[in-house]
C-alpha cells in the first residue's frame, strides 16, 4: 500500500524460505465502520478458504487468497489516501524506518505518513508479534492498529516484492538504455492497438511494457497508460523512448502477476483496456549476458527480473533429476526430457554447468539435430518458463485481469507458444460462456464466471507482410475479450 508520498527501502539480502508481508496503519486513520466492513468480508473469505482447503481445491484456494489480499488493499487504500495530511508526520515514519533498518529480519519496507508495509523474515525464535511490539516501542508517537494484516509469502513472492521496492528506490541508478540500443520489433502492433480502442480520456494498462512499442501507439491515440515490467533495462528504454508523453505515462516496476494489486496501491481501481504481450523480448534474447539464448555464450541466467532469487544455473545444477525431467516435459514438451535430465545430472557431477553453450552442447549430445531447429530449443524454453514462473504469472493475470476492467473494457493477450495460448484460450472461453453443462446434469446451468464476450472468434495472427519483416512473429496469436 502506498500513500501520495512514501519512504521505500530494500535490503540486499534475499528471502530464504517463508517470509511475511505485514501491513500496519495508524489507528486513527480508519473509521470503525470501515474496519467493521473489512473484518466482515475478511471473515467470510477466510471461511471459504477453510472450506476449499478441506476439500483440496487448490486452484480455488489460491484465487480466494488473492481476493483476500486485494480486498485488504482496496479497503484500506482509499480511506488512508483521503486522511487529513496534517494529522500525520513523515518524521514519525522516518523514525520507524530507522528501527526497521536496524533489524536483520526486515527485507524491505514502504512507509507512508499513516501506513507501514514491511517484508520480514523470522530470525531466531522471535515471532511476528514480537517484531510488532518492538516497532511499536520504537515509535511512541504513533498508535498502530491492534491487529495488522499479515500475509505469508514464498521466497519467490517475497523476492518479487523486494525487487519492486528496490526498483522504485533505485530506478535512477539503472544503466542508461535508449530506443536505439534496446531494439525490439513489436508484434501484432496494429491489431492489438485497434482491439483495445484507445482514445483520449481512456486509461490503459500495458502489463508487459518492454521497449514501449504498444504503449507508444496507445499514448499517440490520447490514452493514459500504466506500463508494468520487471526488467529494469526495459523500463529504462521505455522511459527514454516515451518521455515526450509526460504524465500520461506511468512506469511501474514489478511482475504483471501482481498488476491489480500494484495498480490499486496507486489509486487505479478500473481501466478501459489491459494488454499482455507474453514471453521474451528480442533484446533479452540477443543480449548474451542475460543468458536466454544458446546462440551466444553467456552465463546460464534467464531471469527477466535480474533480482529474482533463482537462475537457470541454480535449477540445472541443484534440481533433482525427476524435477528437471518434469520441467523439460511440462514447459518444453520435450519428448527426450528424461534422457536430457539424466545427462545433465551426469555432467554436473563432473563440473558445474554455468554457461548457455555448455548446456546446449550437453543437450545436443543427447539429441541429434533434425531440420532447422536446434536440439536445445525446447529445453531452453522450458528452463526460461520455470525460472520466471511464466505460466503461473499468466494464470494469475488471467484470473484477476477482468476485475480491473470497466464494463466494455477489453483484455488482449498475445502468446507465442501452445502452452500460453492454451491457457488463454481455455480461460477466455470459460468466462464467455453464459451456461455450462455436464453429462450428469439434466440441463445446463448458469455459469457463475460468465463476465465477457469474445471480440474475435479465432485468434489473430501476423500478416504475411509482418512475417516477412519479422520472422520471430511467426507463432504469435492475439486473443481479445470484452467485459460485459
């Protein structure tokens, strides 16, 4: 949660295991009515989560947890943003900041005049309650809420939150990139922009900002755009390219899986259009230092967010053979997944596998080359998806994206391989069906998820002219729905 002004810091120490996001607010900032309404909805959601957990419904449980997190932010954000500024002091927030920085358990924090959002990890036997008591003692001038909101996070989720804080704090220190040296040919540019129908007064979200190609067209049409990207190089390039549009462009550091929450934290509740161009960008592929491609020798990295805790080298050198095989099969649909995983384990026992060409040669030793495709293509795709949890992020965006749209707002997604497209197709078709039917039912029933209509019955693909100009666009597909 953020206020109009905030103090943000992030530790260099990455999360290890479970960590906790603690949200506190000054007691006088929220009315008793607001808190009662929040508590009532919170109790209802917790009850539904208990039921889902007892039934083993993991997908529903995950959706309910995200709904609870979103509820907390939305219930607290507006009243705090509207709180009288004279009632609070940033000097007190700075006092809390000093106390937080002095403790090893704190990984990152964002402080407003009446709020504190802290990412922490337990040290020794100290509990969350002990930490809160310590912080209360460090800020005697502030009466904090009696029951802060505490959310458990995995190490990967914590690292993303920490990286977002670091991105907001250190954006000015990012190396200078320009549109000239961050060259990316935007795919399905005309089709995607026309589908979103940008215009003056409309608010759009480009959930995969990249070099800013789609965003530039949306801005030219007069729209206000929120561009999200986890890659600091992409954010810097987009800012350099689009500086002429001033305050109609807002660049946000983070993963699009958290798009709804990040925008709500910034006071954006609903928008007119949402675009996601899934996958990897050309600058990432072509930069050997990023470690995405076997065509160039570089470190075996593949992280879209350089601050993420786990690289491809970590997976290749530490994952059990069965896990490696599962990754290659599930995310790369690699038929030789078991043989490749077995060879990787054998080779890493001799020496760590640290470069892209080293891994590519190992895979090529298992699979003879047939046709134009390199034997390592599917395996590199699989590792990249696993490193960045791309399918998990896509699923999270699909499940939450419609809630961000106004009625009549459009949700457009560009995919580049069958796993992504399958997930988008399945979800879009599901929310566009007025009724659902099953063999055991006597008649179809209303679909509780029905909320949109398909804009195009079939996905749009690149034209012959685009394919000729940009062969990398050959597998792109654009699907679009409109919220009812």
